[in-house]
């Protein structure tokens, strides 16, 4: 038990790492190997995230710990091929852990920690769009409990409640006139903040026949009020601070899927996710004391609020996955995910970089000593996107594209 608490402490400590896109493509290596088409499978401890009804399929007492390593590569070009920028984001670690217990044939419960949302990009301090962003990081880590109840022979329901711990960390450049006195000076603006919010999820699993399973799940939005500090500095004047607050909503999601196991040693699964991205509309950052900003060529603004237009749009994500049992001890997996970007062209920028992606997945599982090991690899190819008629100030018109690699490892212990 002491080792379990040490693992939980370690996960919470490193959970400030961020994923390469706003929504994690998958959580848990088995689910990842199947492209995240897992809402109608959900038979391992990660079901606490995917579909809490699946807790009833976890036999005995299980502990699952996983880590995903993400290597993102993002680019933008605002000069028609002459001003290409590459992100400097390093490999990021995204942890998760789950603990489940089956009390009897009808009732099961679980506890877990995972990161469902996160965005992280860093650029050189002299990048073309440094007045928009050189660092943008935001994440949500959920500590969740959940239960599952078997209503009938072929029907399970489940629900969970999560406390979310959110962080943000940004950097950009602007022109400031301290005390409102010219001349304006270029200055960096570093902002950070933390906040908390509560969410819940519900789900069901129904097996109309031995070979077919239908699963669905819904997770509520998480409303977070960030509070932190802004540090503004330049060689031309002494640095100064402001307190900052910002309301932000991590969106609600809904998933519906089906799985089929009628072919010998095969499991096939498909899933559709709806993500309520339109909740990310206009982001308002409030300062406790005004600052005087200079916007070239000749605009002076005294403000205690900064409004950032996002206007994101709701999207549907499509997933398919397959699993093949080569031997009773060795299983292979594969999957695909179409992940369309919710960002309209007129607000696309380096601050909240997101392009539509084709994601490809492979995975495997095998026993090692007293545990089961799942490994998965994912390659995401971002589709090149042209941003035009930008609403951002300054304009962020240009081309945006990228790709990423993800390697995930999960270990499951049976007590």
C-alpha cells in the first residue's frame, strides 16, 4: 500500500506535462492500440475514463498504471514560404493510473487519475508571431471515482465524479508604456494560473447477443476559474506584476460505439465522439490593475482586460479498432482515428495551435511476471491548413501543419 501512495504522489507531481493537442487522443495503452474505439469494449481499469459501466467487467482487484510519451512537431509559415517557424516543444510525459475492485457480481467501483485535455506549444522568442505567442500551455488533470451496477444479465450502467486540477502557462511579447509615459518599449508577458472544476460522467454497456456490445458515455463540461500572476518585463524598465483571472470551459463530450467478437480470435470496434468545442468562444483575461499598451502604428490602450476571440466549432471524431489474439498470451491491435480541428481559419494561431489530423495506431499485449503489459504507438499526421482573414491582432494569416509520435505503456496488476 505504501508503494501505491508513492506512485500516486509521483503521478500528481508530473501531471503538469501536456499533450500535443487539446484533447488526448486516447488514455490507456490497450485503448490506444485500438484507436480509442473503446467505449463499447471498456473492460480494463481505464473504463473509469472511457465508460464507467465497464467497471463491472473488471474482475477482482486491479491496479493499472500508464505513461504516454508524446513528441509533437508543429510548423507555421506567414511569409509564403520565406518565414517558416518550427516549434521547440520537447517530448512530453502524460501519466495515468486506475484502481478498480469488484465487490460482487453486480457492484464494482474504481478510482483513477488521468489527463483528458491539454495543449502545449513553444516557439523561439524571436519567432515571426512572437506578439501572438511563444509559449501556450493549458491542461486538465482529473482525479475521479466511479461505480458500476449490473441491472440485468446483459446490461451495465455506471457513473463517475471527478475533481479537475487545471494549469495554464503562457508567454508572448507586446509594447508597454509603464505609467502611461512614452516611448513604448517591447516587453515580454508571462502569465500562469491554476484552477479547479468538477465534472461527471455516465455510461452504459448493452449486449443484445453474445457477439455484439453497444456502449455509450457522456461527460459533462468542466468550468475552471484560473487565478495567477502576469509578469511584464523589458530591459527598458523594471519588471512589474499583475494578478490575473480567467474563466475557461473544458468541453462536454458524448460517445457511442459498437463492438463485435463473432470472428474467431478477433474483436472489432467502432465509435463516434461528439465534442462541444463551441464552448471555447471568447477568452477574457482580467487584471487587477490596468496596464498601458501600445499597438503599432499609433494606438494606445489603457486596459485591465484582454479578450481573445476563439469561436471554436463542435466536431465529430470517428474511430475504428481491431484486436487479434495470436496466442492466449499475445495479442495484436490496430486502429484509426479521424480528428477534425475545431479551430476556424480566422482565429487559428500559435497560441492554440490545432489542425485536423489522421491518427494511426498499433499495439500489443503480453504477460510479464504477475502483470499484464500493454504497449501502443500512434502516428498523427496533421493536414496543412491555410489561415486567412485573421481576426487576431496582429494578424496570424499563414499556413499551419505538423505531426506527432506517441508511445504508450500500461501495466496492470491483479491482486
